[in-house]
C-alpha cells in the first residue's frame, strides 16, 4: 500500500503525521514542489521578516522525523502528470503508484500583469525566498498593492524596521470584505497611527521601471517611487493538476464533507480544497489552522473514516502590538448585524457577526480570553442579549443565552 500526498505544505505534512499516528504502516510518499521540507507560512510576513525567526525555526519536522516515521519526502519535485484510473503520478521523471491520493497543492498568489511587465522589483509573498526578498527592503521604501492580511502584516513589519510604506487599496477600508464598515476602520486607524501612508479607494494606474527607478502611478495621478512593490491581491487555488486529471474543480478541488473528491481514492485538503462544510456549505479556506486540521482529517478519511470535517474556520494576525483572532465564517456583506463590544479606538474589542438570525462569526483584538467565549456562541440564535453590547460575552456563555 502506498498513500501519496501531493503538496509539501501544512496540509500534506499533517496528513502524513496523522496517518502514522493512527497506525497506518504502509508506504507514504510526500511530494513537494518547493526545495524545502514543509514549513509554517505565517512567519513569512511576521517574525521571519523582522529576524525574530529563522528559516530553520519555521520547519515543521526535522529530516530525522521523516526518516524515523518512514515517510518518503521528496522536495523540489513538482508532479507533472496524474492518471487517476491507473492510480499513478509522475514526478521527476519517475512514475509513482498510489492506493490513496491526497491533493494538497495549496494556492498561488494572484498576479498583477502591469507589475509583472514593469521590470520593477515586484514580490508576491508565498515562499521563504519571497520573504527573504522582502526583508532586504524593510528599511527602504515599499509600495504594497492590496490591504489584505498579507499586505497589512508586511506594512507593520516595514514600519517596525524603520522603513517607509504606502498601502494602496481600492476598497473603502482595509480588510473590508471580511470585517465590514463596523470593524475594518480600526485597522485603518492602527496603521495610520504607526505612520503608514494608507491610500483607500485608490487604484494603481501604471507601474514602470526606467533608469534604475521604479514609478507607481496611482489613479489620481500621484506618482510614488518605491524600492520594491509587494502585490497582495489574494490567492487562487492551485488546482491545475487536479483539473488536468479530470478531478472536478470549481476555483479549487471539489470535495465532500469527508474531504473525498468524486474520483475514487482521491482526496483534497488545505487551500486547494472546496469542501462541503456541514454548517457553511461549499467553502474554501486559506488559513494555517484549516490546513493543519484538514490534513489530519483527510488522513483519517483515507483510512476509511466517515466523519464530516466540521471545524469552524479560524485565523489570526499580529500587527504592531495588536493581535487578533477570528473564528467562524461570513462575508461582511452578508451579515445582517455586527455587535461590537469593548473599545476599538483603544484596539481592544470583540465583534460578533450575525447572519440568518444566528452568530456566524466572531473576532477579538487584544482580548485573549475572547475566542474561547466566542466558539460556543457560533450557530446559536442571536437573541436580544447577544445583540446588546452591554452584555459581556462571558455572561452569554454562562447563561447559555445566545
């Protein structure tokens, strides 16, 4: 028996680990396109940029772990062919047969054509090498296109290192699609308080590089001259291999509640998976926690498990001295109400998003006991007490009044 895992990220390595932990004693082939063993990506835009962590410290397991657990780890080995009928894949010119296959190929940054064609120093932050390129410019001048999580975290790192940074965002607020008008302004205030030149409702009209000088012309005619341009406009599922092999895809690899695809013996997990969540419906999540937990769940399903993957999505972000955690799932535009407790002006608060009459998601900023209180509220009716910001979260949980 050989269980093959395509994708050397967190989903893939956690699947391999879970297979061994659950007693699977057959072969495991873990194949990654990058030349590195599996590593954590959150430090790429946080501690690694600022020198608080090293590439070695981001590694999930040592080389010895793979040897001790008899996992055939192949790095720098993209899979170039997949035949789901013959149950074979091709990597490095070698054909590998599998009995069960996990597709955990992750996602890739969306590209901005004008940036790619400009000849400027343009970075899309996804790999260790990308992070090292960004780190070389932390004390210089940086333009960031996109005020999402990656863009804001890198902006914070640049300012902490003493560099200059302009963030250009088309939406009215940073993180607007996730947090909405009620919470997103807090992050705008946070970055402006730390000296970020935050251009909201703004667009990039052109990027050029001539005579050793980069120019970024905005829609209002203003021209910026950064040392580097970082593009953070989202990511797309890396589902090309699956699609070419006839595995159903729709902006990701389609999977059922168990993380099994419609093709026998083929599963999907992590950023690439669009799975049937029992609470949220069709869902693709690009966060660290989901990659870990889905990888483990997929391993159990590969061994015959029938339980659905029902974990609530969770993510975190650290920017300056503000840390936040978010759990649940709802697009800001779909929320019928947002209840804010605490003091956003002091960057210490909690928020609950209500949709369909229930608590759909919640987050905190610098209120580190809040996530444990938010989790039991998810999916419960949004009663008057929930909607009343004067009622503490702890009282809601204790009373069961949600």
